C-alpha cells in the first residue's frame, strides 16, 4: 500500500506559544458569551410583560437602569430559592 505524505499548510510558520493559545481561547470564549447574552436579552426583552416590569422599576426609582433591575432580580431569586451558602 502506497502512503501519501500530507504537506503542512504553512511549513515555515511558527507554532503558537501557550500564551497565544490562551489569549485566543479567552477571546473566543468572550465572543461566544457575548453572542449568548445577546440571544438571551433579545428573547427576554421581546416579552411585553418583562419590558413593562423593567420600565416600572426604573420609573419608580427602585432601580437606576433596566440592567440593574435584571441583576437585582436574579440575585433576589437566587437568594430565595438557593440554600444558604
């Protein structure tokens, strides 16, 4: 059986350092997280009931922004349903 040799794509290219790979992985992870956050935000904010609650919380002064209202709501829910840490 005749074996074919596969030539490297970039034979003179340098190998990436551990730091380069680590940086690339961190960048890709951050990009994926941003895309996930956009999908979640889009899905949640398309709900009229959620938008109304957020507007009410901000208008009442209970929260300075919709982002704060969401974060505080999640912390409150977590504390309510999670065992003491």
